């Protein structure tokens, strides 16, 4: 069915629509209150089907590429908004604004319903009427809390009060032992108020920590002094010094976005009780936009707000301030109302202190872009994009490798490179225990599991596969089956006499990639080529990570083998069973008939009887 016929079938319902190009690549995802009206507004139908005249340059170019259309009907516009956001994060359409998935930020919480309340870190909403939250904190929450517990003699652990006996913390004067009634509730309340002063006033906390650091240094406790120095730096990172006090106890969130040719940056600031509590920022790639196209700030603000508030938020703001006048705040305010059962206004302030605070956030955006553009580093990402004809700059890269030994301890690993960190993001590394027996099936199993997690952890810009053209085609088949726009390359060791060759310092690897026309090609680069070295670094880190995990799993399985002492069944037979069944639990639960697929009837009977009546 051609596009014009498809347009005639559009329903009058709310829903999400998807545009595809001639190669079936996803171009754009949008949502509509009435699908028929919204989608048709992109086109003019006479004298032939063309993009509508009123479209901006970027959308006009996008509609010019549209060859097919799909849609999903939902009950209402709110559901369409949620589905649209979820699909954009998962599928990475070429022309949508792509933000990293916002994680929930930590808060510091105190429960005044307790007799002797403590400060704790949380990312969840706590039940109770007398709960107070502080934050959110993009960084430094744990460092703040650890520092406060060192300075102020609060109850150190939840179990302390229940214990009814003073512990070591009382002996070292870090707690007044309410467990033995050595302090009254009224006196303890004053200690709590003292602790909260350090949350409200980070400058006071940092000053106190500097005093302790100097004291440690004078006492030749240099390691403790260095730890405090690092802690101070972390706490300082979360501060934006504005000099502005709203002179009220308002809770306000601020979103500000600015853009350059290649990147945009979003700054979030959180005002609590009238003072800036913390801030965070993220870079957005805009390399899909050609220079004459304007960056879509409306779309960026909308995406940023939905991404952030589509999480559990313990402390909601009274209002949200944004850096531009948005044309349609009603749908976002409705989204917040339904999500939290609270009316939260979205405002672009025009005067007074709130305008000044938004300007501070915008100035921070400009400074972040300036610092980023002034980095003296060869832009390896642009070079990789040009060399391998990638769709987008590969700022976030995931690399995969798997390992096993004769079917034992079959594992896989994913490592992550983050351009903003200019380093491996080790918190994002993942291990996989695999069931498949051959390398092709193992890679397939691992990549499918990764694709299935895109909803919670969106796709990166580039995959690097340890393997040749066969595994590259496999990876493309997997991502295309779910419609994800994701670049992939594979790196394989040079074959010498049909064996993988690895000469230290002269690794002649072959890189396989797919051209824009859909051809699969490969190339050899000089061993001194920085692009090759970058790709090798990713592959080698994945290899190191998976081998370490393999060794750990292998030791665990070897320990199980040594513990499995069955008369007449040696280690070689056990390994044969393990190679066939994959894990001990399956051997244990196997029938005699299943065991006979590997061993003779006598051995199969011995093993089956052993697990029915194990001997100590």
C-alpha cells in the first residue's frame, strides 16, 4: 500500500504515528489527539503528494524522505504522550530530539514520626505524615550525609535505638545513646536541627570539613585528610552560587537549554525552601541537524520535562520555570496533574528574581558549551562517523564479547564508553550468563537480551561486536527486527594460516561495517591509525571484562565438579554432561533417558540414583 492510500485510512482517534524512509528506517515518532488531522497536516495533496508549505526546514526535509507510515491507537492524548516518549527512548528516530533517560535522583529524608529520627538517603516516596525531604541531589548526597554524621552526634544506625545498649558510637562520642535514655527527645531534637543547618547551608558544611581536614593534616593523618578533600570537591560540584534568595520557602524546578552546531546542553536546577539545592546537566547531540536548520527548542523542553517527571519524585515543585515561552504548556501540565495528582504550572518568567534564576541556568548552559568546544582533543567521533558512514556521532558506545571453555562457564559482557566522561562508564558495564552452546548463538542471545532492555536502558549510538561479517549481519538483523536506529561495526582479528593472529603492538584487525546503501564492507587500517586504536581499545576492554567474569564463573563450576564425587563417574564425564546440559541444576533434574544422550545406560543410572539418594 502506498503512502497516499495509507493516509486515507488514518483514524479520528488519539495515538502515536511513525514515519519511515524507503529503506524502512524510522525517521520520526509523534503523537496526536486526532491522528487523521495531525498527520495530514504535514502534507499537501495537490497536484501530487508533497510536504506542506508551512513546515520548517528540518521537518520539510524529513517529510520529503517519508515513504511509509504506521500508527498505534490509544484511549486518549495523555496515553499517546507517554507511549510517544517511551518509543522515542527505545527506537532513537532520526529526526526526534534524543535525550538520555533521566534516572531518579537521591534525596535526603527524615521521619519526624520517630522518637529519635535519623537522616537517610532515598530515591523512593516514604509512607508517613511527618516525612521531610531534602534534594534532589545530582551529586554529593552520600558525601553530605557521611560528613554530617561525622560532625553531628545523630543516631548512627536504625538498629541502635532498638538495641537498648550503648555501642561503640557512644564510646567514640558520635552518639549520645538514646537507647539507654542518656538524652531526652527534646535535647535530641536540637541535635537534629543542628544537622539540618548543614543541609540548608552547604558553605557552612564545607567550612567545617576544611577545619577537620586541617586537623587531620596536623595530626599526620594524611589519608583521612585526602579523603575529606575529595569529599569537599564532590559536595562543591553540586553547588551553583547565585547570590539569589527568593525570600520565600518555595520549591521550584528550573529547566534551561541552549544549543550550538553539534551539541545542545540542558541544565536542571532545583530550588528548595527558596534556595538552590543542587543542579545537573546533560549534553544532547544535534549532529542530525544541518547548519541551516534551527534546533527545535520546543521539542527539547517537552522531552526533558516528560523524561524527568516520568519517574517517582519524592518532593514535587510548586512550579517549573523554563528558558523560553512554550507554545503549549497545557498538555505538559495535564501530564503532571495525572501523574502526581497535583497542579504544577510551567512558566517562562518575565521579571524579578525568578527571571534572574532562569538566566543563571541559561548562562551555565553557555559556559558548559564553551568549555566543551574548547577541549583540545582530536574529534575521534567525527572521524569514526565519516569512516564507517555512521548515521550519528557515536558519543555512547557499547561493545560486546563472549567467552567459554569447552562449553563451560559460558558468559558474555557489555562495556560502555561515554564521550562526556571521555572514559569507560564502568557503572554501566553488564555481565551475561549464557545458555547457548556456539559463539554465534551466544552473541545472538546476548544482543537480544540487550535489545529487550532498551525500554529501561535506551540504545546507545554505536555497537562494537567482537567478530566478523557474520556476527555484524546478525546484530543488524536483531536491531532492525525491533526498528531501532543503531549503528554497528564488528572488529575481527586477522587470520594467518586460518588462525586468529594477534601480534602485540602490531594487531592487524579487520573492521566490518555497513554502508548507507546497505552493502557490507571491511577494511584494514594501519596499526598506528587512531581510529583503529580507539575501536581496539573498546574491544580489548570488553575482552578483559568478559575473561575476568569467565574465570570467576569457571572457578565456581570447578568447585562444583570437585564437590561432585560419584563412584565410577570421573571429571571427564562430568564435563561432557556440563557441555551438553549447560549447568549442574539441569544435570540434577535430568531423566535417565536424557542422561543417556551423553553417557551409557550404566553411567546414566548411577548419576540418576545419586541425585535421588545422595550420599553424604
